């Protein structure tokens, strides 16, 4: 009963979060006219400005309103799509590491650009995780013009890529790929003996599409990778030339030990 009364007075946790997000939306909207007045060159220069401010000690949360406003205006110019207020909230939810539930057609791919752009400014790489190679290539192709306009590079990981190409894709500011490809590359990186053979950078931030499918349904299927077989048969050939050293007495003793062990197991 007390819990219900508290919810009516203060609202639920989601209500409080939404209230905070709406305040940020108001700050972003207040910057819209200012961003629209910028030339393409001045708008593009904002990315370098944000990176410098981060290097000077500002936080991602501190530059979020401006970064979201820049991303929205760039999207309007490059893609012809402007983020709605609810999509701005979705971008903030993703940035905070939470799950945003959206129906088909509500612009999930566009929402992701906000959190992806903001976190890519740190220069540590961002992964966009999809369920198959087709979606990874499609989404990267759609959004690459926007990111390139903002001075960011885009890479795509698909199943038949060679290690060198994977390294280049992971070196990009934003990397699209499937959960399986990211997972297996992580496992392979932990098996290499030379650091230069690794393909991934240090993990930083990821946006996961179809999170229920990837983290619940597919989580029941483990990612298993085996080590490379040792093809050096020379050792076996050398061992085959070594004469047997076991005497008949030793062989009898070994048989007696095995027989004793069997009786012990049977009696147990």
C-alpha cells in the first residue's frame, strides 16, 4: 500500500527517468535553430570540437544535448530524416545502456545514430550488433553517408572476411556486424600468440538491435571454437624409433594394477 502511495506521489522509476529525458529533449530542441543556421562546414566542424572538449575533460553526458542536436540536423540534411522527440528519448535510453522497446517502423535504425554518434566521439570505437549479415550491410550502407558527413568512418564485418579486412573494419569509428561475428572474433583474439594478430580493439560501447533475440533466444546457443590442430607428425615418427623399455615384469605389474583397480571399482 505504501509503495502504491509513493508511486502516486513521486511516480514510478520509469516516470522519473522519462521526466529527466524530457528535460534533455527541451535543451536539444532549444538548439535546433542554432544548428540549422550553420553551414555544412561549420556543422561538420562540430565533431572535432566535441572531441577536443572530451579531451579537455568534459563528459559525454555533458555534450549530449549539443551532439544530439548536431546529429539530428545532419540527418535532416543528408538523409532527409529528422529525429522526433520520442526518438531523441530512445537515443538517450540507448546511451544509458538501457533497453528501448520500439515497434517496427518507428525508426530504430535512426534512433541508434544518436547514441552511436555520441559514443563514437570518444575515439574508442562503437559496435552496432545486428542479427544477420544482410542487416549489418544494409544498415551500414544507409547510415554511412550520415556518419561520413560528420567525419566518422564506418566498417562492416561479414562472415567471409579475411583477418586483415576485419582489422580495418574494427579500426573504423563505427563497426556493424552480427553477434556471432563479434563473438567469434573475440574468442579468436584470445587464442592468438601475437598481439598484432588480433582484429578487435578494446571493447567500448555497443548498440544491440533485436536485443531480445540476441541476449535471450540465441544466448542458449554457446559460441564454441576449437584450437588449431598440431600437424607436426615428426614427433610421432621420432617416438616410433625408440625401442620399448618395458620389461615383461613391468607389463605384468601393470596388468595386476589394472586388475586390482577393476576389482576396487566393482566392489565400490
